[in-house]
């Protein structure tokens, strides 16, 4: 039996009752075109055969004219066993507002097992006390196509909202604003830090003026230092100030380069060198700012006066080669999607070498990646990077390049030729070139493959379902913020 239907002038002939099971169109050389999954309004879903009996006409034959629907596709369950969440490669950050209104941002790590972002925060003894607020947070997964989404407080509802670019408007979530208390320090610190020593007070180097200073603070410790100049003929002047680099043990490396405007605009001027120290309690002390007795206040250290000119004074050897002591992986096997981290220990000659970058290369292949390392002490650098998702296999920490604060263009590089060699330093400027053997074996990292998202899991949507805090801050001044996620 045939049912004939006309839709928009097209004759549709329904014949046998065959359910559409595939959505792949097929054309055969005898003039038949099968188009499954055609939705006919009011009738249902059909498997359609288009027949071309002659060059002038087409006939559409619908198999199964009985109204029906395709089977429902179940929602993708959260933490589906076939889905390796590391494949999402999510990352994010939270923004905290201090009681005084300042903003501090901290990074988050992705906890795949719990489907959440983990954002740890430390609050030292002299952190500003009072009510802190999570003013915003965000997440994204660049390599997995998860769009960047930023959440911030709707002050009318005290809930977090986000902007939907597709619809062009803000939408509230059901997540209430999260706040927590940071206790005021139980050890009041009202004294200012003390300047104790200045190394190499006459030290002009190839690119400017450089000294190492040390201070002390018997309660909270010294947080930061800076260096500046004042024209001795103008007590109200302040020609230049810049931050000093911490070297650990309340030591700081202070340098003003000839590329700064103070040298180019004030050549020939005699200036007084001034310093500022700040402790963790917020107490600030200026040294050399207004003293008139020839000593930095409260010390027996002569106030430094120097003429800004092209470097002419002899300088100590601030460019000696750092001595590589060890390199150790925090994890030797890394799942693709996780950051890979390793620690480099070095004798930095009083911390002059304070920056480090590393080159990581495929053991078998040509791909490489750069990692920038943070100085966590005068002798240690923590290197961490997300090169792991690039390719599975073994990767070699091939090159370690140290930079000298006193001369940013001057660097010293240790390199390993292969996974079975040691790191060596080659001085190509020497005649003949010299090679220094470190005795430290090359470090390899193993990168494993995360299970990719299957075709049935494309179009995953990540939703935020909650924001919480493990508030242990009263006891150990440490708090972790959790961003709970849900996959659809």
C-alpha cells in the first residue's frame, strides 16, 4: 500500500514501514538517492528515497509514513568512565579583594578526579586582616575548545554572574558571594626594618650602577627593597627609583642600568644613593632621603655619593659562571594535560644569577618548548610548564640558561647533547673555547597520552555548580578555594 503526499508541490510517496537508522546519505549510479532522517512536520522522521525516473523529473518516496521520532540521545554523564578529564586541559584563576579594596589573583589547578578547580592561597602572618572576598573567577580550556568564562559579583543580588557573548547579556548563577576572615596578626610589629650592610658601594658595572644590600627586621622580616637617586644640589629631587631583586636571607640585588633615563638625562650630576626597605607588616623606612650627618640613619654606613657618568670604576666579578649543583623532577612521569615541574639547584655567586629559562626537547623528534623558572631561593629555581600536552613520549631538559641581573644580555648556558650525557658549560669566548663538565646527568621526563574525547563527546559544556572554601586560615593561615564543575 502506498500513501501519496504533496509538500510544496513535491509528490511524496510513502511505501514500506522502515525506521530510519542511519543519517548518511547515499547516491547510486542507477539514479537513486537515499536521504535518511528527514523531518516532515506533523508526520515525523522518515527515510527518504529520491528516484529520478527521467532527466526532467524527481520522485521522493518516503519509507514508513507512520508518524514517529528518533530515539532520544541520553545526556553525557558527569565523570563518564570513557572520558579522561585531563583531555579538557582546564585551567583558571580566582581574584580576591582585600579589606582595603586591593585585588590579588591566584592560579588554580584542575582536579580531574573531583571535577573541580583547586585554588590554594597563603596568608603570611602580616597579611592584611579582615574580611576578604572572592570577587571573581574564571576558567577555560584552550586546547579542548572550552571557552573562557569570567564570573564576577552582581552587587544587587550578591550572586556571581557571567556575560553570555552569544546572547549579549549578563546572567546570574545561583552561587552566593563567598567571603572569609583573615585574622589580624597576634604579633604586632611597629618597628621599621634596619639597613645593615652595603656591598660594593662603588660598583659600576658594564651597564650601570649595581650594589647588594642587606637588612634586618626582628619581627616580620623584610618584604621588599628599592634603590633611588637624589641630586645633592636639590634636596627635593627624586631622579629615579626601582625595585631590588630579593636574594634570600633579607639580601637584595639593586641595579640601575645605563639604559634608564636617569643616566641619559643626568650625566655629570653628582647624586646621593637612597634606599627604601619595607617589612611584611607594612612598615617602611627610607635611608639617605633626608640625613645630613653623612651616615644612613641609625647606621655607621657612609651615605653613597657618585657621579652619573659612563662606567669607569672597577667592579667586582658579577658575571662569574653559576655552578650547576642538581636538577630534579617533581614527577618523572606526567599525564598529558598536567604541567611538568622540576627543581634546579645552583651556586649563583651571591644571587647575581637570578633568572633561569629551560629548553625542553623531544628525545626523538624536533619539537621543543621553553619554560621560564621562578627563583624560590638564592640557590633554587622552580621550573614549571605545560609542554606536556604537546606530544607523548620522552622529553629531554636540554638547555638551562641563566641570566645575570647586572647585565641582562649576558647569559650562561648549560646543555646536554643527549639523554645519556651530562650538562656542560661551554665558554665560546675563551681562546680556545673551554668546556666545563657539571657532572649532573641530563634529566628526562616521560609524557603519557590522555584518552582523547570520543566523537560522541564533542560539544562538551562546562558549568560551574558551586564555589566553596576550606577555611583553615585561623590555624595555619592557608585557605583553598574550590570551583565545582559539571560536564554536559
